């Protein structure tokens, strides 16, 4: 009996933004930038490289070049591609805040993060006690 093995193409399963976000989130946890670029390339392939190039404002050749193995695309390029894929980068704390001496105090003064578009009443500042 002969066993046949077919190639697996993940792009065939990346059919909605939730699946794409989950796929990219699990890949980024590996901490390998080249693996992440390969995953972004998989998603771009699933969505259609020509469409992603158009939506991101990149030329089709530039998109292929940015996503090829061992490339080092600019961060701005990666953000444009991710945006055109319908996903965004989100940051989470690596560790819980274990410093008990840090307290958050609400204030109406602007802080160093005042450029964030939040109402002044919702901004928090950190005060060391």
C-alpha cells in the first residue's frame, strides 16, 4: 500500500480576519522575525498578493520583495501590509507589575503620554511612593 503525502498550504485556511489574527498571534509568540514574515506572506497569499499590494500602496514586486525569505523590510512596510490584511499589532505586558510601591493616580495634568488621544480626565500618571 502506497502512502501519498500532499503539500500543506496554510493559506487555504486563512479565510477570515479572526483566523488570520489568531495565526499571526501564535507565530509572533515564537519570537522569530523571519517566521513572522513567512506567516505574513502566507496571509497575503491567501488574500491575494495583487489586492494586498494595491491596498497597502506598495507595488506588487515590492510586496514580494518585502515578504521573501531573509528580507528585512522596513517596519513601516510591515505595518502597511498588516493594515491591508485587516489586522494590527497589539502590545501586552510580559510580566505583571510586581512593584507594590507604584500607584496609579488620576490627574488632570498632562503627562508624557499626553499625545495619546484620550480625554484628559481618563489619563493616568504613575507616582512612586
